[in-house]
């Protein structure tokens, strides 16, 4: 039990550090990397099953599709992220302007 408490304390110290662990560009690259692994994994599995069904060789078909999709996904995610961030910010600003004053919660 003590080791769990120590780990939580260590994590709290890391989470509350005044200096960021990664710079903005490093965060962007790391985020794009993980997204380029996770999203193609899910999408290629779904599309492979949809196209060929649950056959005996679905794992091989899916693995090939995943590798190809991941190679495309990393640069695409890295390049599209700034645009998506601006789109999200614009949407939030529009939502804030359209929100009635009586709807504001404290």
C-alpha cells in the first residue's frame, strides 16, 4: 500500500512541476505520433472486417492495412493539427457568442 501512495505522490510532483516536461513542438510531435498509431489501428480493423469479413487471415490483412495507414497518418496528423486546433477555437468562440446570458453557469 505504501508503494502505491509513493507512486501517487511522485506523480503529483510531476504533474505540479512549474516547468513543462515537453516543449510545445515536442508535444505536437508526440501527440501526432500516438494518434497515428491508435486511429489507423481502429479504422483499419473496422474497414478490413467490413471489406472481407471475419476470415482466417483477417489479422494479416488488418496488419498490412494498419502499417500503410500509419505511414500516411503521422504526417497527415502532424500537418492537420494546427488547422483543427484553430477550427476548435473558432467553434468555441462562436458557441460563446451564441450562448444566451441566462445560460451562463457559475
